[in-house]
């Protein structure tokens, strides 16, 4: 099978040295199923057949995205697609790569040309400020397409491979900091196509997860580049969904009703609870959902001062089946939490308001698809929003448990532990372990990848070590510390909190 020129691929990449330095690998052939994958499309069909991942829709939208089940990533990564084919009516532009909250670094197939560009501080999805730095004629047949990237200091190295041959090795100087973070996606832009169909043989992604404490994620939106994925009303989503002043903000005022979604950066999950904290709940249009597509989801949602549980399990309809409901008009809501537990066909649903459990329900005939998915918060059905989220807290079971989602050989040779305490003010301890005699360096970087200080640069014998770090000279914010052991790296983040 071959990945023909109508299948476009988008790639985003980042951090340190020509061979991307990563801690995790996801590799999937499509012999059995695609559980854990998700799409933003309505009325789409994506499935496994004859060893291929297939995606089909006859209701194309402005942009369509497929998400592999890994969490959002940071710094270096590489991604490779093997084989496949595509058929469309009309033209189609496609991509494969990483999208941040307001950034993209994209390898695109557009007609007979392969292009690489990046965009940061995106405020309009229809007209982003794009910088192109690679334009290459596309061969008639593609058996593989790969992009690797990493950071040297403030710069970003990007390499592209076509059919295992290096065709581009370039540099983005003083790379914008928001290119460091994002969710890996496969995407297409139909461009007047009435029908889209493409397939892929296999996918391999090497990456560093953004959330370094799997199973627990808390975002108080102090970090402007937090890699939530904005979507929904593509014409207005980039302008209407922002992070600022320690909040996730939804601002929209038009004549037409609209809908806005943010997809959580934790990847595919099974059991979960997700809590939203806000001081201006509308109780009309907010929802928390786990989904694999817009017709397969389980949700807690509000409509005219009533809180509902609802779901769709692949049915091509708009309104969900209602499981349970309760009036909430007289409650001053500050917190809403939605939890789902269980294995199909039985799912147990729970809803809390202001820490009080007020609604329960169950789904007794759930399909396997309804038992996992990505998490999303949404506002729908209004033409005026001035809504802010103070904090989102998620506890979850990762869906990736048996796939080749590993720590590679880095963990067998050396280990960098999470600093403690974290957040901290002003001192913290950083522990690491090495298995053989090699030079070890430990450096601290800011969120733009600029080196702040070198804490260690010396030969170390096998053993466990601890370094004390004093952040008295640093302002509050997110920083990163990177351990280099020989030619390998591990990078983690910490928070200085004044």
C-alpha cells in the first residue's frame, strides 16, 4: 500500500539535538481495532479493515482532525506514517503533526507539493500568520513520510524524510515558545470536497508527555501555552477561546448561535472524573464529555437550569439519549464534576455540584467504543458568551496500557526524578540515577527554551545523586530542567511559585 499524494500530513516538532530526544514511543499497526483514537468530525466513519486505518465522511467540514490515544506532548518529537491511500472528490489539503493551544508546525501535502510551515499565536484559523520554509515536489508514490525535530538552545531543528530519504534539514531560529507544546493529530481540509476517504498502514510517534504525573492533571491556566485543543466553530474559535489572567476564557458576541470546544491534553482515558471551577456558570450550554467522535460520547450537560446525563453510541442523530436529570436553577454553582466508571456494557455516571453528589445514572448497553475516549469541555447553543474557567482538575485511568507505550531504553540506563517540592519557593531537590560512568549535565531552561543555569557538568560513577536548586533569582512561572547522560536526555518541568 502507498500513501498517495492526496493524503496530506501535518507535523509539529521540538526540542534538543538532531535525533529527537524522547522518553515515550507509540507504535500502532491497524490489524485489529483503533480503540483510543478520536475525531472532531460529525457523521464520520473511521475503522480498521485489511490492516489499514480507514477514515470516511461525506459531510466534510472546514477542518477534520484525528487524534491518536497519546497525551499532549512537549519538546522533541518525531512522527512517521507508513503506507496508505486516499480518494477524494475535489481537492483536499491534509496534514499530520502537532497543534498547540495557539500554534502549529505543519508538514502539508497540497496537490503535488509537500510544504512545511509553522504558525504561532494563531488568532484566526482561516487566516493564520504562516511562515513557510520548505517546498518540495511530491513523488508519485509515498511508502513513508517522517518528520523529526528538536531544539538547540533557542533554535528548532526540523528534518523531513520521504521514503526513508532525508529531503530537508532546516532551522527555525529563535523559535517561538508556543511551538514546544501540543497534541499530535492527523488532519484534512476538504476544500469543497463532497467525499473524503483515506487510509494509513501504521503510525509511529516518539514523544515527551506534557503531563508528567499520569492519572492526575490540574490546570489553573497560569501557563499560556497549556496544550488544550481549541475547536468547534472554526471561524471564531481561535479569537473566542483564550488563556489569560489565570483563566480559560470564552468570549463571543455575534448574531448567530455558536459552539466552542476544548479537548483536554491527557489523551485517551477510561474511568475518569473531570471538575470545572468557575464563578459564572451559565447553567445553559456547558458540558463535560468523553468522546471518540461527535456521535459517540457520554456527557454531563446543562440546558435551561437543568443538569442532564446523556449519550450517543454511534447513532447519526443530534440530540443525545437522556439517562438522568435534575433541576439546578436555585443553586449558585461554583464547581461541576462529572465522573464515569465501568466497563461496557455497564457504565456508571456521577455528577457533583459544589462538591455534593446530586445525580447518578447508568448506561446498561454501552458498546466498546463508549468505554473510552478523549475528554472535552464545551459551550454550545448561545450567541453571547463571557465565560471564564478558573481551574480544571482531572483524575483518570490512561487508556494506553498494553500498546507499545514505553520509556524506551533511557530508563534502563539513567533516571531523572520529579523535583520535590513542586511547586516550590525558593528551593527544591532534583534526584537522578546513573548506571555507568559518563559525563552528566543538568541545566535549567525557561519556557522559551533559553538556558538559565547549569547546575551540573561532570563525570559521575554509577549511583543515586541529588542536586539542590535555589530559584531566588527567578520569577514565578514554569521552567524545565534537563539531564544529559552521554548522548541521551530527559527533560522535566517545575513551577516556581512566589
